[in-house]
C-alpha cells in the first residue's frame, strides 16, 4: 500500500511560541507489519471521524535531537495502526507540537491540545522536566498520559491518577553499571549531573545504590543546564581520583564531558553516562573516543522482545536511520495506549485510565508494561551497553548480553 500523510501548520498556534505544529493523518502504510500489536487488527480500512491523539515533544532546543526519535516513533505507530484498520475502527490522527525543550511551553501546548485542538487522547512529551510540568495539565483535565519519554520518580510521587510510566525510573538507571564495577573490584566513585529533574533523580539513585553496595563517593557535584565548559569541574574530578565516573546527563553534556576529560587527561577505570551514551550520535560524534564508555539503555535492537525485529526494520525503512531507545519507548507508548483502548472498548478517558492501571502487556521493550497504584512502571528491564569500536553491544544483564565488557578503560594517552 502507498503511504499518504498530510502535514500542515496548525491554524491558530500561539505566535509567542514561534512553533510549527505537525498534524499527521496516516491512512495507510508500507512500512511493514506492526511491531508487537497490542491486539488483533479490527480488519478493513479505518472509517469515520479520526481519533485525535495529541502530544508536545521537543524537536528543537537542548533535547531536540533526542525528542525527534520519539516523534518519529509516534508517527510510525499511527501509520501502522491505521494500516491495521485504525483504533476501534477509526483512523488515528496525530497532532504533534514542539515544546522547544521548555516545560513552560509544554504546559501551554497541552492546554492548547485539550482545549483548542480538542484531542481525544494524549501521549507524553520528552524529558522528565517537561513531563512533570505538563502532567499538571493532563491531571486537571483527567486525560490519561503515558510517560513515553520520562522516568524521574518524582513524577509519580504526587498522588496523581492520570500519568503512567512506560520504562524504568531514573534512580535505577545505573544499577547495572554499579554491579559491574563492584564485580571488577572497584571501590570509589564520582557522580556528576546536570541540575534538572531527570539527571538529579539519576544521580540521587546512583549515590544511594553505590553506598549500599559499599562504594565510597569521593566527589559529587551538579552543573547547570546547557553548559558549554566543564573544565573546572573536570579539574576537581582529577584531584578526587575516582575509579568510576558516572554522569547523569543528556546527549550534549555527555559528549562535552568526554571531550574535556580527554583534553585534561582525566583517567578513570570506568566511565558511564545516562541517555547520551546509548544514542547513535554519541559514537558518531566521538568516534574512537567513545570506546569503552558504558551507559544504561531502555531498549536495543538485539533484544528478543515481541515484534522487535519488525519494529527496527519498519523504522529504518520509514526514516532511513536506526532507531534508538527513545524511538522504542515512544513506539511502546503507542502500543500500550492501543492495548488500553481495546481493553476499555471505548475512548472514554476514565475507562482508559482504569485499563492502564491494571494492564499487563508486552511491548518492544524488555520486560512488560505493568504499573503500581501510583502509575510507576514495575516490570520494564533496563540493559547496559558499552561502546566497543563502532558498535554498542548489550553487556548486561547476562541473559540479554551480546558481548562481554571491555575493562578497564585505558588511559587517554595510551589509546
């Protein structure tokens, strides 16, 4: 089948945002079979008024490169569900806006999606900061929202009833890295992080778990968002002489830290970053300097999850690039929403909220979708990757590993 998409500027988008809104109405697709469909196809062509699903996702600003993966995944899911006959037999129309990586803009855009665009359902934005902010809007209007691009546990500590986690909370991201460091006899660790919601949660969880496992924290410090020079922090790290350095970071700052660590000859036996290290751009941008670096990942193409190979192939065919784990979490968000609607047999948002609260289902992610009574994700399984040349194989957990870790990280001058 031929894919027909309609893209246009949203009429009436607030000029103050300087934003372009994207409406995607996917009426068919040639991107391959659905990856791990939430339920059997309704069959036949989708008919009737479209089901409008809104989201604001960062495609510009500090998180724009990462957010674009999530947007592409939402669009692919919509195209595939329409090829299967739509949602409850009706075509899905995605209304996706750009929040510029700004929580304030994101909050205004979810107000717009609900009150002006009159979307039937929503999916979540990218980043914990934006998600935490916009969840106040979705909670107010009682719109269930799957947090497909955020994981800071503070999101689920406010007694909210309409926000649901898709993957592991940020505090647990580095458990596998700490376990590997302990296995190799390392005892001292330094933790640095960007001073925003997700990296702070990552750092806090890492510090707590490291202490529990007997590590001594020799240095811990935050740095501001959008930082362009961390040389003074790197100098302090050198003086602390940690064996392990963990960065609670996004992609831009993880690259910056690596480059300045090499420039200032900061040598550690183990170096790991959240988010950035798992992205293809990390290895592409750093080349050989990415080698030996670890990171947590919420998904990888090698995993034997339901529909994973089909998802990877269809994503590459549609977008002409490899998916990263933000692509997979976005796609999984669509899969879970689809499963909840079909379980509810309705677009009634209260029934969908109830379905999301009790649903247990497979997605392309490792583990299952299952939440507790706060909406916190319980059954997703994060993995650990390591850059080894041009590849980033999974090195843990053992049952999912495709390679053994390379250890320790050699000194920069000896590479």
